[in-house]
C-alpha cells in the first residue's frame, strides 16, 4: 500500500515570487527611521540641526548639502542596495529583518502569510530566500582584478561559467547542459540570516529560558536568553567538499549537511563510467567551501532557575559572520533555529531514537555592551553635558550608586571611582602600570557590603560576582579542560579571566583558603595569570579591578582589639588595595532612626526616598554606565606643579606613618603603592569632570578618600578617647589630622615654614562640614582656638596657620 501523499500547506513558488518582489521593491527612509527612534530627534521641522553652523559654508557647499539631504529624504531600496554591496564584495552578510517583511506584507496584502511561514519553518526559507537573492543578484560595478582576493577571482569565474552554460542551454535548447553548473552553495559569497520581530503590543515577543524550549519549537525561529559559559575556538567547517579525478579530470562536489560525513574515493562522473575506469578522487581544499564555525554553551540565568533545580545548558552553533560575537560571561539574547541532530555511528546504535538538540544562531544581542561599543543616546548626552557644566556630577553620581542603601557616601564615591578607573600606562620598555583601582570593604554583618558588590557587578559591563567560600584557586584563575569539539586540552578561564576589562567582586574574602587567596596576588598588581599545567605554559590577561568584601575574624568588630588583630588578612595582600573601608554598625539614636525610616520607606514604596539632590535627580544604572563610558574616553595627565605637590604630600604621609608606627596606632603601612593609588584616584576624578589634566582639587579629594578610609580603620581604636570630646575638640582633632597629612594645604605654602603650617581655610571648612558639623560649630571652634593662640587666620581670612613650638610639634591640646 502506497503512503498517503500530503499536499504542501503553502505554495512555495508563489512565496518565492513574493519574496523576490519584497527584496526588489521594499523601500525605507533613513530620515524617517531616525525621527521615529526615541531620543534620536536631531532634525527639527525646519531641518536645522543644533550642531551645524550654516554661516561657515559657501554656495557650492550649501548646494551639495541640499542635494545630499534630498537624496536622503527619498525612499531607498534597502535590500536592493545590500545586494549591490554583496555583488561588489563590500559585504558578506544579508540580514532579513522580519519587521520589514511584516510591514511589506501588510501593504501588499496577498494573504501568503510570509512572516508566519518564515518563523515556523526557518531552515527551509533560508534556502528559498537564498535562491531569490541568487536570481536577483546584480552585476558588480567593477570587474575582478589581480589585486582582489583569490576567492573573489574563483567565485567570479564560477559565476561566469554558470552564466555561459545557461546561455548555451537556451541557444541549443538542451536543458541538460544546466546540470553541469556549479552548485549554488559554491557560488554564494554571503551568509543569509533572519532578524526576529521586535516586541510590539500586537505581537509580544518574549525571550525564552533554556528550560522553556520544547519539542513544539523544533524548526521555529526562537529567541533564548542566557549567559555564555563556554565558547570554543573558531574552526573552519566544510560546507561543500571538492575532489579532482586523476583519470578524467572532472571536478566532483559533495555537499556536507551533517557533522560527520564519508569522503568520496571513486569518481562517479559519466566519463569514468563509460570508460569503466575507476578514477581515484583527490581532495581539493582550494575549490571546497569552508565556513567559520564556533560552538557556544548557553546557561540559564540565576533568576530563571526554579527552586531546588540546577541551571540547564543549551548548545548554540554560530556560522559565518556570527562567530566571535560572544565571550564567556556575556548575558545575551540569541535568536536562531531550534533543530535536532541525530546521533551517528556507534552512538546511534546505543541511543536508538534519541537525538541531541541545538540552536543555529541567526541574531545575537548583547545585554551589557563593553564601554567602547556603547552607543549613547543623544538625549542622554545632553543631560550629561548639563550636569557636567553645573559641576555637581560627582555628588549626583555617587548618590545614584545603590540609592536604596542608606548612607556610606564616601564608600559610594570610592566605588564610583572604581567604575571609572585610572589610566593604564605602558612605558617605553614594555612595563605596564595598572590603572584599575582595587577596593576592600570590611565590617560588621548587616551593613550592606554584599548589596554594594551586587550593584557594582550589575552596573559594570563585565562584572563577575563570586563568593570566597565557593571559589577555588582554579575557579578564580583557569582550569585545564578537554575541548568537546576538537578533543584538545584547552584552558577555560575562571572568574578573574571572565572579568577581564571589568570588575571582579569577591564576597566573603576572609573565608577563602590561604592557598586559593595567593592566586589573587599576581592579578592585583601585574594583572596577569601565569599558568603551567598539562604541558600548557602561558600568561592570561586579567585586567580587572578587584572589589572585595570581608568580615572581621570574630564575626563582629571587637573594639578592645586593634584593627590588625580584628582583620585576618596578610599585609602583602592589604597593601595591594588602593582604598580600604571599615564599615561599623555602631548604635546611635539619631542614625538608627534615619536608617529605620529609610528601610521602611523602601519597603512601602519599592523605591528609595529623596536623596537630597536638587530636583531629586538620581541616575539609573544604565545612565551611570553611559556616563562612565564617556568618562573613560579621557586620558588625564598629571602636570609638573601637581606632581611636586603630590611628592611633598607623600613625604609627609610617610613621616606621619612612621610616627603612628611608634605609637602602635598604625594599620597598614604607607608604601609607594599608596602614592600610585592616590594618582589613580585623582585621574579617575579628572575623568569624571571630562578633563585631560589633573588639578590640585582632584588630588585633595583623592587624599581625603584615602584619609577617610584610614580614619574608619582607626576610629574604633581611639574611640574611648573621643567619646567625652565636645564639638570644638573634635573639629580641632580633624583639622590637626588634615595638617599632619598635608591635605588642604595653601597653594603657595612653604613646606619648611618655621612659624607654622598654612592651610586653605575654605577647603578646611568644606571638610569639617562634610564630616557632619554645622557652620556654627565650625565658627565657634575657630574663635575658641584663635583666642588661645593655637592657630591664627591670615591672608584676609583665606588661610589658617597652625603655631609650631620650638620642638617642631604643633601647640594646643585636644581639650579646652
């Protein structure tokens, strides 16, 4: 009994004709596309651009501009122009946007359901559209010359031979001649891919997670969302294998559709059959066609995994122009065809009817682009320029970092500078000086350290979050694995390699094993990872900033012990951090009430309360990322005058550290790395201002942050001495510390002045008020200590001069 015949549900010939007319006739206006795109309205009703000055052009230039504008305004054949670029060898990919096909189908209204057919049977329509493209391919505007690539010459000769055979078949009325043509796969010099429809109210498109992909999606064009965990090397995969016969000289072509195939050995040509000669076939790699091939493993995102389950993975195969678009650690939306791949060979005997599944990629969209690839919205550029001119962008951006977390303003400022980073330099002899800033947050449980780390890992384009207890030395650096595609021993990068050119956030830093923690030492200073395993000796790049969070050794900070005893981290590691903050949870009626109100407000309204900025301005994470991307394009330098100021400050910091060491009050030594840390922070502050030169204010703010971190570390050790102090004595101690550290020095102050130390009164006042004192308290302290000749105001009230006694110490006591 013969099998029942099932008629095709659609007329493929009609659809191919409709697709040909779509490629030929579809028109689009670039100006209209730009105007409709939100935020990209650069041309107003009078066609006058804000950034163009018409007074600078002569008549000829104006005429050319008007002609260009008229040409741009005329509707253009989008796909016809792409075909011309393919013919001229200027492009090698044609992207069919299904939004365009949908709008064309609505205008023509032939009832062929083209978009629906393409989405449900995508693999077949790739071939149908390729035939349409081959049929409509125009002649190249310039002929092939000896300067062109060998492949271009080969393709041109094959296409010319096909045309000659078609003409001969028409002339001799013998259709069998056409069978000698080169196969279409060999003459195509392009990759045809589909771009899925965008999300609209009529057609909501939601990216699927890996576990939502079902059997009903086989053959369909679907979009999945996940994180790329493994990316193989790019290898050539054969699409058409070519052979040459040593007897008859025929060229034999074998299309390859599966992963594995058996090469031909005997010539199947008619000449060999007629002569009964078994010609041997020799592979011809130049005449064959290869495509770049890459295998990507995509894993579910953490929020997509149900309770008690482990993340699932799916294999994505990328061909042609889609290779090298995904790196390990990228969060991507991949649109492609969901297909089965049957087992072959001995696996098929064991597996029976089981098959593996994979996705053949057609379109890839990155969720967090790298800073250099980011396209900033013009509306956002204007908003950024507005705040840059006001000069308050530093405060606004710092308050916009994790606004739901109460307080910690200095910590947020340091984290903002971590995102921006300093300037990485490479000196003449090849030595590299890092520009990335490393920060360590230590403190009591419940002060939102982990939340700050999570926020930073989300804002950074390449942010990797890992926990100390769950990370081994191999998991942080690199592991030797066997590549499933090529069966070779390869290195698979760990968290620090995945965070290359980004930020690696390590939580529970103190819980790490000492052997695992040593893997971070080289990364934090040299920014490389040296590997010698399984016959592989290499150096991997790990140009990442390290943001670590650690708890004290006893769970909570013990105020009766020194900071060194509380924090169980080796000195060699601590010296590699540019800034270290100690966040303590000290009971205080006023701050506790404010914190409770803040937390209650966030829980009631699902948003943060007003942060005290003008007009309640708070930047979203995307806006912070865009601002940082623009700031990182600047490379500020340190001028000679600022360099001298930094040298004097460093010498003073060293002497202060020596005095503190004698009194056993020192935590962490002032080393040359401290000076480099101040330079990086100052350069990051200059980048925030979109400046190419570091100023003294940048250095002062960098010193203030370093000083604030040291104060947070030493505050509890001296806490018992400070509890009984009144506001004036606290202000005196603060100003004395500024004088000791060399911060807020007057610009023209002499370092070796015998009379006293001169400070800039305006900067000192800003620091005092920043510490939470009122202006009245500052004025009271200024008057009280002036009366007892501890300090004096000079320079028409612009300077504060500390009196120095004969033994070189500053006079005055901490109590009145």
